[in-house]
């Protein structure tokens, strides 16, 4: 199958590496990429293609492709000649040099899909009924995996920090690891001092009022393991339990202003999943925790403004 790989020029190093990894993975799966040779996203798609990318450049734009591209740009007649050729190149990436050999789908990376050169390519694709996946959106990344019938198990860590933050003790980002319940960080709560949210979680769920005291000093998997040995339940849907955990989460970030600032400045959606050797395992039971972090982030943003 043939796909177009396009996107923003100014992207982070992490995003560039993630796109290159995806392009390489698709290349091994037999997909061929068309791109435009620009820096940033285009270069990342090309770098991962193992030398098999079909690259279109402005100097190769034809009058036909330029005229066609103009249908999807306002005030096109006022554009400089080179800009018109750039837009003509966009049309060729999506529809081929002859405008008759279209790609099967488009993968892009852009924070602004309604502005800039990438948006022009997106408009052409949609006008021709070609599906577009924006890697900046985590849901699009997941949909791409599903629609192609592939397993992105090795790519999720690459995109952790690019289109989402995995709140997980083994996550790829420092912020995601910090927000995990496993993280060792001292919190002072009405019930006393704890070394982790995980320890506090099992403390609240433990029926052994004396034995549970050991949980105050535990973090990581040890807190879960000992909590289970003490017959503490893993899950609790009681409203009062959730309220206490949410309060503890807020105390945790307030006690760590550096990470609170990082949380507030992060625009990416917060997710929680585990990765095994072959599968990504979602944990819907933790959705309320991700929602709580989002509320804390929003509240913090108001404080910072």
C-alpha cells in the first residue's frame, strides 16, 4: 500500500524519532511512503523508509498540479511562484505526479491541522475521500493501528510524550512516571505520612487496621504486593475512597512544584496502559484517575495565569 507522510517542519526531536520509527515499521510491513523532502516531519518519514520513499519536490510541480492545488488555497493568485510550486507539490504527494495515482491514506503530524502547508494537503486528501491520520492525536494513532490490522506494541513507547503521556511506572516520560501511584514521593495526609500513593491506596482498602501500618513506607510494586498479602482489595468504587485518593493526588503535586509546573504546561492527554511483550493492555478502571489529573492540571493552569 501507498501512503503520504507529511507534517509540520518545526517538531521536537522526540516527535521526529517517533515518526521515523513508525515509517521504518511500515516499510518493513510493505508500505511505501510519499513525502515532500522538507525538514521536520517529511524528513522523518523519509529517513525511516529505508531508501524506498517516493519524494516530490517543488521543482517537479507541473502546471496541472499547481492549478489543481489552487482550488484548495485562498488568494492563490497572489502567491509567489515558488509557493505555488510548493502547493503543486502537495497535490502530487496526495494524488501522484499525474494526479491520477492517489495514495491509499495520509499520515501527518501537525498541531495545527487547519493552518499551514500540511492543512493544504489534508484538504486535498479529504476532497478525494482519502482518510487522514494525524499522529498528534493519540486516537488517530490507535485508529491507524486498528485500521491497518497491525500491532504497534514497539511504537507506543516512542509516541509516549509525543501524542500522549502514559501515566505508568515504566512510561517513557519523567512526568508519566512521577504521576504513577508507584512513584516514591512523600505525601502528608490526614491519616499521616506515606511514601507513595500506592501505599496509601492499599492502606485505605486494607481490613487489617494494625498490619496496614507497614504500607506507609512502601512504594512501587512492593506496596501492591504487601497490600494484597494483607487482603486489601485492588479496586474500590466507593465515592469517599475516590475523594481521598483525589485529595492525595493534589497533595502529591503541590508537594513537588517542579512536576506540578510540568503537569500544567503539558498539553498532551493523560492515558494509562500496560505494555506486555505482545499486547497493550488498557485499564478502564483507572479512567477516573486520569480525569482527576486533568482536573488538577486545569486548576493549576488557572493558578499559573
